[in-house]
């Protein structure tokens, strides 16, 4: 036998471990992780004190919505004395689990560590990571296996660990695959140059040997995405797969300072080796695989349920609402719109332009107020890809297509002679601004709600930084929904804060891939057009109300400057222009939280009345509040 063939035979053969070995090695590696973690916390107790990273007086604000009993329990556990005592107990028990033995008391110790780590998780909100979560799962399963006298329960616990291991790698790998840096091989160098996980020596090596760096990044992608191949060919691939995983975590420990990863994730590997080996091997004889069958059946049932839920939500999104109408634009796009109120014939019709990735229901608090408390007409619509609107244009999407669609909507849906008020939020504000420039003969006013500015990506470091990851986040959301994640999604805070009648349809759109696909299409156009914008905004001869959310301008003061520039573009003789900042409001809560949205609606109504009755001989003015 040649040397290469002998090496291949040794590498590609099952790596069977016995049931007891799988449990024992897993629980000891998990105990080593908890011991390291507890010692770290005990030597860095200053982070628990006032002003520290995990000052409980500050951190507990994240759990204000919890029940009174939960808050009292967390307060008790989070006192410095109790936290320290628990970590000391964890260190002692972890050290004990490293010793030889296989008594049932070891199971009690593992369950204790899993429970206390879970209870202390809120206390260490900053500083915990995936290694802590994996360790909790391993200790819970290992504890159950130790306490049981039956091989069936032990095998079920080992299958649980093995399946969790497969899931963690596959999900991590496929999420990486969505990101361009991992696909082009640049991600490794990007990570190693960061302050948090960086390593100057390793980073310099990635620059010195770029081809090797790309190959290593692609290797990480391959082993994570294809981790389940360890079960193919009778477990013959388990040895190279597990060896690659161990090498990966050890390298992370040295290069990125993630020392606990070197023991936490490998704690699941013995279970993988045990479940991947063929039952014909003496060490594996008698293994009960019913847990795997149950997991597979559950997966199929969950996939079917997810598909049913996705179809139901899509049908709900596409189902015409009572009174909804459609208009076909010059691009062949079909827009669905609702005239919520015709209003008084001598008053304008407000047309609401939603932001990127958000449904028209986000305007609900404002439209409800305008419909019930004022005589203005109210019209909402959805851009192509959102709700029941469809895009049929074959041309590459540009923002001017959305402007054309809005222009055609006005010509079709608003009677000749009625003036309009364009109300735009976020990207909808920029679309409204461009449309207003074309429709100045029909415009009464423009209302900008925390609007985008075409120069924000070139002038705002904050916006530019966010823009880099936004597209990939949308892609992740699209693929997550396609993979069935919509089944376990919960409404975002913005959706849950809407008036009750609007929450369900808004959530159906939030969990629909069409909306996220449309958002990504629009975002691609934003990146292309905003990055190349230069010069001043063209003048628009209409009154304007420019509203900013305080949290937006506090985080990025340049945004306030750009909002003032939007107002400046409207200034002129006999035109009312106002700017205001809504205190405490954020970009979305400006609309979705009644505390801000209802007074804002009143403010808009007041502005429209003032703009309509402004004296023609009154000098141009801009009011700022």
C-alpha cells in the first residue's frame, strides 16, 4: 500500500467513541469553559461595580418589561455578593467535574452550572458570547444523560448535542455565505484588523499572503456550510470535519482572543463522533437513533407549517382591502392605493410616501388623526413590491421610477383642481421632494418626516457606516424568511406599537420576502445615486414642514444640517417653511409610537392651516423649533 493511500485510509475512516466517552469528554470540556468564565468574572469584578461595563443599575433597564417576580429575582442574583458567591460555586464545581469519575452527582453538577449560567446571563449582558450559550446547552444535555439510568435517554441527550452542533455550524456558514466579504475571501483580514477581535501579526500575514488568506476564508465557509457531511459514507468524513472544526476554534482562541471557544464548541464534537459512526462498530452497538428520526420528522413538519404560514401571510398581503384601488403607471407598474378620506373639496389631499422597507400602515396614527380630526383628504399607497403593488418594469430600478410612479398616481387618483400635500418618511421624503419639484403647480406643501438627503452617504460617516451592512442585512432577512424563519418571527416594536387594527397587516408585510426584496432593490438604487450626488438641492416653490427625530440628530448631527438644507430649498417669498425636532423620538417611533405620532399629526394639521392662510404680502420666513 502506498504512503498516500495509507494516509487517506487513516484520515477517511470513522472515528467512533463510546457513549460514556462522548458524555465524559463533553461535560469536561464544558466544565473547563465555565471554570475559565467564572475566573474571568472573579478577576474582573470592577466591571460589576458602579460605572462598570455591567453596572446593574444601568443594565437592569433592559428588563423593565419583565414581570415583578422576574425583576426581583434578577435584582437578588445581581447583587455583588450573590454574583460573586455564584461564580465561586461555579468555579469549585467546574474544577470538580474535571476530575475522573462518572457518578450521577456529576450530572447534578452540570445541571447546576447550566442553571446558574442561565440565571446570571442578564447580569453579564456585556461580555457573554456564543461560547456561554453552547456551554449551557452541553451541560443541560450532559446533566440529563448522567442522571438517567437508561441508554435511550443518554443517546437522546447525545443526539441533542450533535444536532445543536450541526445547526450552529450550518447556520453560521450559510449566513457568512450571504456576505460578500466571505465570498470574495476578504472577511478574514477585515476581522483581524478590528480592535475587538483583531491581531496585528495575523492581519499582516493576511496582507502578505492574500491568496492563502482567501483560501483560508473559503475553507472556513466550506467546513461550516458542509459540516453535516460528517455523517456521510458511514462516518468516514467525521475525522477531517471535526479536526477542521477544532483547528478553527483553537486558532480563534489564539488569534482573536476567544479562548473559551477552544473548549466550548469542541464540547459538542464527541457527540457528533458518537452519532456519526456506524452502529456496526462495537463501541456504538445498541445506539438508539429515534431522537434523530424525531428531529427529522419535526423538521419536516416545521417546514410544512412554515410554508403554510408564509402562504397565508402572502395572501393576506396581496388581498385587496375594502375600497382599495389600483393605477398602472408609465413603467407598467401597478400601484395599489387607498383613499382613506376624500376630505373637504376646498382642502388638499395628503399623500403618504412610506420609507424603505416599511409598510404604509406605519402612518396609521397620523392618518387616523387626519381622517377623524381634520377636513383634509388622506391617501396612502404602496410602492411596487410592497403589499399589493407589483413591479412589471424590466429596466434597472432607479429612484426616478418611484418618482414617476408617484407622479402618475397623482394624475390618476387626485381630481383635477385638488391640491396635494406630499408626506414622506425616510426615503419616502426624498421621493416626495423629487416629485414635488415636478408637481409644483399641484403642490400645496411638502412634509418631511426624518427624511433622507441625497448627500447623506457622502457627508455623514454614521450613515456611510450603516450603509455598508444594510444590503447584506436585507439579504439575510430574505433568505431567513425563505428558509422558514417567518414561523418564529415576532412583531417588531414598531409594528406592535401601531393601532390594533393595523398590526396584523403590517406584520404580514414585515414577514413577507416581497417587501424585503423591494427594499433591497430600492437600497441598491440609493447606494448608486446617493454616493454620486453633489451640489445643492434645487429650489422648490412650495411651503414645507421639515421634522427631525431627536435620536436621529443626536446620533448624527450632520443629519440635522441636511434637514435644514431641505428646508432651505423651499424658502422664498410668501412661503411658510418650518423645521422642528421631536424630542425623544427615534426614526421609526416618530411614526409608530402614539406618544410622538399623535402630537405630530396635530402639528402637521396646524402647519397646513398656517401655510394656507399665510398672507401673500408677508415676507418669506423659516421657523425653527
